[in-house]
């Protein structure tokens, strides 16, 4: 049997934590043969729910789950972890401005970066879920300099999956027949879900989406708005933000990163820009990537029309502003 992989979940006592822990323990993230030890971290006021989650995980008798550490101690939580899923973060409460949430979260991410830097396994792979996800990842990268920068990513897979789902719904086809949508940019309302390169598998082979969706205006308007506003729609319906779909997307992100993307298929991941597609290097930006043997590569050479260019640049501009804001919070 393979050695267990240590997986850290921060904010584990929250909504997404409750949904993702059993998915991981069932093997949906690392495959059906890979045992794991879960490290659950949350803050002191939630310690009883954290303990309860540990009890429920034990009571589920998952064959792959070799241990559970539930703790409110960051150092203990980070010790020797191979994967870190960073869900914990200060929520945006009524009346708070973006800057207020930002200042709380960059401080948390700076501290957690140091703990990962000092105690995590040196090849630790990090996925940031908590918002502002791209900027939290950027701060983590800056304050954990010994973790290779390609190991620090943020979640835009939920937006990607939502986009696939909208297209499948429009065409009344199974979601599994739609591929290669792209979510560019920030995990925020400036994200750009790009359908230009999407293909749909049909009995006559793969066909470009533009041949199948006759209403091009729908692709430029409703589709984009629907994906951007889907989180808010779930929030209104559930009176809580999406948790099951966010957890599932986080599993998809890590699974594809570890086990590889299917041939001919790319996915969206927030990664450190190398300047591809004219996006300023250093920003954590969502790109189309293919993964193989634990590493990702940005898909190169896609044509970008004027409409896309503008939307991609808008999101990059917002991320540059967030970066400045984050640093001014840290220096305040
Ligand atoms: P959730 O588990 O629902 O959400 C956690 C984070 O994920 C939030 O930042 C949230 O951002 C983000 N998120 C939620 N939905 C999505 C989505 N659909 N796509 C992308 N990102 C998403 O929140 P809970 O309040 O249930 O849990 C948070 C946990 O974090 C709590 O247990 C709390 O104790 C812990 N926490 C830890 C801190 C620390 O580590 N120091 C500090 C504060 C809290 P958004 O709010 O924008 O939806």
C-alpha cells in the first residue's frame, strides 16, 4: 500500500470543509488507491464543531483514511503536509467594505504562509479557496518563498464548472460532452468566462460551440453574466454560499493537478502569471492549463479576439489594484 498523503484543510469547521472532507476521504481527490491523513485546522471558537467533524469522519470508517488531526494550532496543522487546501478566511459581513475583508485576510494568509514555509513538506501543493482567493494566494506566495511558486494556486474551477454546466444546459446535452471553456482572471465579478474555444462532442465528432449555439449574443451576454452571478443565485436560494459545488470543484482542481487532465482537455486554474497572453507576470491569474504528473502548463497559442482582450485586461487591472491594496493593508 502507498504511504498516506497528508492533506491540510484550513477553515475545516465551515461549510465547504464539511462538504470536502468526506469527498477527499472517499478517494475522490487523490484516486481510489491513495491513502491519506487529514489535518483539520480552524480557529478556537469552532473547536467543538471541528472535533465533531473528526468524530463523523472516524464514524464513516473510510478505508483510505489513515488518520485525522483536528487542531486550532497552525504549526501542528501544517506539519509535513503535502497538500494544503486553504478554505479558512474572514467572511465579508454586512456593512464591511472590500478593504476591511482584505485587511483581515491578508494578515491571516501571511501568518499561514510562514507556518507552511517552516513546517509543510517542501513540495507542498497549495490551493487557496478563501476570498479574495487570487490575492490570498499571492500573499501566500510572497511569504512562503521556499515553496516553489508553481505550487501555489487558487480556485477558479467552480466558475469553470459552472460555465460548462450553463453551456450543456443551453444545448440540452450532458455536461461531460462539453469541454475547453476558459475562465480568465480574478475569482470575482470581473472574471471572464470565455466560450470561444469550447467544443461539444457529438455523433459527428467534436464541434465548435459557435456552430451549435446560433444565438451569438447569448454567448457574449447572458452566458457570461449567468456564470458570474451564479454564486449569488445559489446564495439567495440557500441563504448560504455554495458549499457542495465549491468543495467538488476544489477536489477536481487537485485531482487534475495530481493525476493529469484528460488528453485534449484543459481546465482553469489560478496560477502565477509568467506573462502569457500579456498578463503581467507575478499576478495570480486564472488561465487555461493542462496538467501532467503533478505539474501544470498554461495552454499557449489560443487566439484572443478584441472582446476577450478587453475583458482579460480588466480582470488583470483589478488584480493589480488588489495587490496594491493588500500590500497597503500589510504595511498599515
Ligand atoms: P465557507 O466554508 O462557506 O467559505 C469559506 C471561504 O471560501 C470563504 O472565504 C468564501 O468566500 C469562500 N467561498 C465560499 N463559496 C465559494 C465559492 N463558491 N467559490 C469560491 N470561494 C468560495 O465559509 P464558512 O464561514 O462556513 O467557513 C469558514 C471557516 O473559516 C470557518 O470555520 C471559520 O472559523 C474559519 N476561519 C478561519 C480563520 C483563520 O484561519 N484564521 C479566520 C476566520 C474564519 P466568500 O465569503 O466570499 O463566499
